[in-house]
């Protein structure tokens, strides 16, 4: 006999909440990538996923390849550095330059290997766009320093700005190879950029010691 047949209704099971939402998983992956890439630039994707508490398969919901993850981490880091490293304007361009170097060091000293990859790796051109405001600030600082006779005028201003940048990167290289501590890197990066623009080592050292704005800041002080 054919009649109205109804399937037994099953109680609706509660929706299982994901352990983490997609945004949190993405942030966890990027944070893990920064930590591990700073230890080993060739770290495999599986290790990054494990560090983030995720499976390798789940990574592909956020990044199609390891290169895509590295690119995202690198460009985000460059943008953050470009914004955070620019100091407030100073009446003295020499102090402003030294503070720029110090702030840059404060932003990268805890991720030294990643910072090297950022400025010298395969994404150097893309990173250049993110760092453009920082480089423009550096160039303007050097230009003002030369115009006010506070910096050497025997080198083209654009060239001098490039040399200043190179001297700061040289300190980063040395700090990475020799594992210099935070305070020593802070002092050396300022000495390097000030020496490049024409200050003697004694004059530069005295400026650093006597200028409160150039004192080593704690992580809590950074803004």
C-alpha cells in the first residue's frame, strides 16, 4: 500500500565552529613564515604550516605556492618598515638622518635575515615601491643637509643618498653575520650614516651621546 511516507526527521546537528577563522589562519601562516624564514631562508612550506599549527593542504586555501606566501610576507614587512621608520621632522638634518637610521634598525633588528631578503632578494623591485616613501624622505634629508652645510657637498645628492642607504645595509649585513646585539647595531648604524655624509667619528659619537632623540629605545617605546 502506497501512502504518504515521511522519512524520520533527524535532529538538526549544531554547526561545528571552525577552530580558527580564515583570517586568523592566514595571519598565523604569515607570522610563522617570518619566524622561520629569519632562521632559514629555504625553509620548506611544510615546516611553515606546522609552525602555524596547520596542515600543508590548508595552506593552499590562502597561498597557491610557497613563493606567493613569501611575497606577501616580504611586501607587508617592507610596507610596515617604510611607514614606521620615518621619524618626525627635526630642525637639524644630521639628527634627522641619524634618527632615521636608528628607527630603521629598530624595525628590522629582530628579523635580520628577512630584512636582507627584503632589500636584496628576488622581490627587490617590488619592495622598492613599498620603500619609496622612506627613500624619498632620506633623499630630502640629505638634500637639506647639503643645502644647510651640515653634510658634505662634494658628492651628488642622489648618489650620496644611495651611499647612505648602502652604509646602513652594510651594518645590517655585519649584524647578521656577527650577531651583534641590539645596542651595538643601533650605535653602528648611526655612526655609519653620519660618517658617510661627512661627520668625523668623534663628532658623530658626541652627537649620538648628547642627543636624547638618538637614545636606544625599548620595544615598548617604539611608536
